[in-house]
C-alpha cells in the first residue's frame, strides 16, 4: 500500500483527490498511512465488505471529473493520470481507458509485460476476457485492466442511473469489473487502450498472491464462477445469448472433467455457485430487465465485442 501511494503522490498531474478505503484491515497499516498522508480522505470499514462495495464507497466520495479505482498492489507511471486526463478530454465517447500493465515482482518494477492483462482486450465466445493481445498503437478495447482503470465520472453516473450500480455489490469480488464494462458498452460508451503510459501490477495481492484460479481458496473460486453466471444472465441481449449458446454449453460441459483432473475441490465451488444463482434468480432477472431497457446499442455492436471461441 505504501509504495502504491508513493506513486500516486509522485504523479505529474495536479490536483489529485485521494480517497483511501480501508476494508477492515488489522495490521496497523492504515494508521501509518494516515500519519504520512493526513490530507487524504479516509473511509474506514469495520469489516471487509468486498471489492465492489469498497470501490463504490470511494466512487461516491470522489468529486472529480475522472475516477481511478486503484488496487493496492499497483504502482502508476508518473504521467499516467496526466496523459489519461488529456486523452479523455479529447474524445467524449471514451468512458474508460487504460495503459499497458507491467509486472511488479518482489521489490522490482520490471519492463516485463504482465501475462494476460492490459493490452487490447475482447470477450471470447465462451465468455472469458482475453486481455493480453499486444498492440503498439492506441486501439478500442473491451476494457482496460481492472486493477487501475481510468474512468469518466459522467459514465459512472450514467451506469448508476440506467442500470442501478457502478460495481454490482452482489458480486463482492470477482468479475465485478467485467460486468461493469459490459454494462458500459451497452450504454454506448467506448473503452480505449493506450501503450503510451503504464503501471506495474503484482496481481492477487489481497488474496495472498495466489494468482491462478485453481490455487485460490474455495470461497473465491465460488464467487468467480457465480459472478460469471451473473454477468451473462444480466447483460447479454437474448439474440446474443442464443448466438453464444453453443460456446457457453460446450464450456459448461468441459468444466466438470477439467476440475476432476486438475482440481476436484473446485467441483464444490461449481455446485455452490450454481445453487447461489438459483437462489438469486429473481434479483438477477430484475437487474436484467433494467439493463436491457437501458441498452442503447444494437445486438450487432454487442457481438463485435467478442473475438475467438
């Protein structure tokens, strides 16, 4: 956290409003940060409310034209905010943008691209984000990296008014950024990838550094599987859902033998996730009706967000 905030304080753009959301930490780090940065805004939760709720608290407390939900395990290149502000102001269609993601390994901020993160992103037809497609020039993308996306406040307010939320707090942690960016596209906003600025990301810094799905705890796996279902059911227009059905069905069929071979405990997460979807079906369908009523783009546009199988 300290190194993350050092890079925030070193940004060339000024002024920057900083909101620190503490999700029930107990290691004394918050007191140290408050001593070093007394002028920041602090929101202190007595327990961990989850990523989505914590970020929403920060968004609601912010007053700027732009918002950067920043993970604690990220360091920003010193011109990241300045470039993003300038580029966003040049094109009112941009609701979100992001730069290249490099690896933060141990104490080293490296020149190594972080695998599968940042760069140009699109949705695979089996409904997974493919985000490691290298580009040497600016390009439209499905989404920026979820660890330090640069967002337009007007877009966030539009999402709140039209779909009921910024990040969907029912997600807690996992897929909340993909869900938000998909709703953003359904409202007609665009996302831009730029290679001209960058940040460094550790990855899974809040869950013990376990960077792969199969190595994470069962409750995290459950949320990731469940929230993928939530995202599909809430956001995909019916013609798109039918178009993707063969890929989605094949993906579901393949999960069981994959988990049996690689991680049998994940079968428990799968079953619990499916049960939670059933238990939350009424709420999901209510959100779906609101989101689909507010959709401003065609199904052809939505299909263009998808790339390979």
